[in-house]
C-alpha cells in the first residue's frame, strides 16, 4: 500500500486479484471502493477515542 503525496490517493495491491474485464465490472468495483472509503471516513471518530 502506498500514498501519492501529490494527490493524496491510496494505492493498494492485493496479490491474486486481476483488473476488471468489462466496463460494468469496472463501474461496480469503483462504486464498492468508494463505499468502503466513505464508511471508513464516517467511522474515523471511533478510532480517535481513547
């Protein structure tokens, strides 16, 4: 995993996964990743609690 310092984008590689082969699969993957990112950001306050 890495972070692009200029854009703030994360880069994650998972061994064994392949790129989506159709536009529909690409769209679904992007939507799912956006949902995961949004849920993570919404739950950040729980990680800051001591």
